[in-house]
């Protein structure tokens, strides 16, 4: 299970291609005017592809965010020890 987010990242590309082709097929089959269909054929399939890819991408970015947060917390710990507010012991 250690490599599951990376495997899902790779699987997101075929899912995106599937979503794009499905969106393109649906948009090209709708009876719309030339201007409207031209714009929607560009935008809607990309949106559908993104929706298809999203469940596969979330675990990868979640793991990376947790790693970055842990690194940030580790970098802040030594700064807390050198606060400079402690008396010199006069």
C-alpha cells in the first residue's frame, strides 16, 4: 500500500482520456449553434476529464501535503528553543 498514491496518479491519465472522449462525444452530438458548440466542445470535455481524474489525484496530493506540513513543523521546532526571552541567570 506504500505505492498506492503513485499508482493512482498513473491511472488518472487513462481516466482523464476516457472522460475527455466521453465529454467530446456528448458535446458533439448535441444540436447546438456553431458558435456555442465550438466553445463548449473546447471547455466541457476538459472539465469532464478533470472530474474523472480527481478521485485518482487526491491521494497523491494529500500525501505530498502531509509531507510538506511535517517538514514545516520540523523546521519550526528549533526556532522555538531560541526564543531569546529567557533571563541570563543574573
